[in-house]
């Protein structure tokens, strides 16, 4: 019995006090802000000034909500940096043609309401950015693009190649040289051929939604965030793996095509898939805490993405995935809390019997 008590105590008491095993929320927030800022720099470099105006408007709305909430409540419960990140993210998920004033009002209203609704709660279970985008979508649906892939392309092997050939995704000059080099010197050993245009999609898809554009920069951001434990790699890796496998195996098949011929590149490089997996799917407080809970959460997210987004090019499909998974997280967290209560009860019983 004594050994069991010692084991439980070791699980409860850290042997390394005053040492952070993971970066603090403030440190992680600074990293996220810098990484998002790099995407804005690329928008400036590509002269996407309309997108920058929309992002700035949403950011101003988010910061105004933070200021007004603080003035009314006199309780700085939310970090202004967090609100800044949320505002930028809202703006990046809106089309560059979206009315800036509307973007400001939506970001302001949703964040302010969010603060009051969750004022006395420690678990902010829903991603307010996703809620803001859905509201913006229903208010101004005409500003959002349609699915780029038509029904005629559902059953073919690589619809991304067809879209590239049609000029939907422009090809950069360096793409031809780099693709040829990779095919001749590396990929030929694996009997794989990289079609022209995929590297261009990786660099910039030219989507009207800024968050969907710079996939390579988003991949670099994931390395920065996941390498030091800022975020767990478990959820996004399982999510992307499940979604990719389902698209690869079943998407053309369910539309009358061949089995195991889905276009993974199109699925991952459009719809903001990578952006959502890095910056949104495991936002603070919106995901389970236990390993089993995270695995279930990620599996469900991948399945949802397959049925909602399909093989890609969806304007808001990934936002729906995030919100649905947030709702699932409520159930998972309740189970986790009950299991923790049971564990703590057992610990109390063991400690009491040991004292006697």
C-alpha cells in the first residue's frame, strides 16, 4: 500500500519546482503573433492591400472589444495580445473583398459578447474566431468564394492538376525548374512524379482569403510552435493524417471514380487546412487534456473534415469543423473531469487509510 501511495504522490508533486515544462501562454501568444505578422508581411510584399485593410479592421474591432470590456468590468481577465491575435486571425479568414466596416463590427461584437458570456468561466470551450467567421459568412456570403472544384472533377484522379491547367492556381517561374530537379534527382527513386504547379500552390495559392495562401510559411510556423512544446503535435498530426487518408482512399471512389486515387495535395493546400491545423484546431481551452481525449478529438476532426470539406477548396468548411469539434470537446472534457474526480477520490481514500 505504501508503494502505491508514494507513486500517486509522485504523480501529484513536481520534482522540478519553478521550472516551466512548457512555454507560458504569454510566450506562446508572442510566437503566434510574430508568425501571423510574417504572413501579413508577405501580403504587403504581394501588394494585397485590400486584404491588409480587412485584417486591420477586424483587429481594431477585437482591440476595441477588449478595451470596452476592461473599462466596464475593470477586470483584465483577457490578455490584449490574445485579442490582437484573434482579430488578426478573423481578418485573415475573411475574403479580401469583405467590407472593412462590417469586419470591424463583427469582430467587435462577437468578442465583446464572448467576454460577457464566459466572464465567470475558466473553460472557454468554443473558438470565437470560428464563430466570427460563420457570422461574417451568413451576413456576406456573396463575398466568399465558391468551391473551386466542380462536380465533374470529383471522380478524376488529380483535380488539382486540372485546376492548375485552367489557371485557377498560377504557376511561378521557379516551379518548373524546381519541379524538374526534384523529379529527376529525388522523386524518381520512389517512382513518384510531382506535377508542375504544386510547389506554386505550396508557396502562394493566390486565394482571396489570406489564411489560405502561404502554405509554406504556415508549415514553418508549425515547426516553430511544435518544436518546443508550445502546442501538442498529437492533435494536428492525427487530424491531417486521418483527413488525408480518407481523401486519398475514398473521395473519388464515392463519386464513381477509382479507389485510392484521391488528391491529397489539393486537400491540404486549400481550404485553409494547414492554417487551421496550426493556429485554430487546438486553441487554448478548446481541446481535451488527456492523450486519449486528444486522439478521439483529432480522429473526429479528420472525419468531419472529409465529410464537410471533401477534397478541398471550401471557403468556410474548416471553420465548421473547428466548431463541431469544440462541441465534442465539451463531452470529452466532462468525461475527463469525472475520471479525475474518481482518481482524486481514490487518492483521498488511500491517504486516509494510510494515516490511520
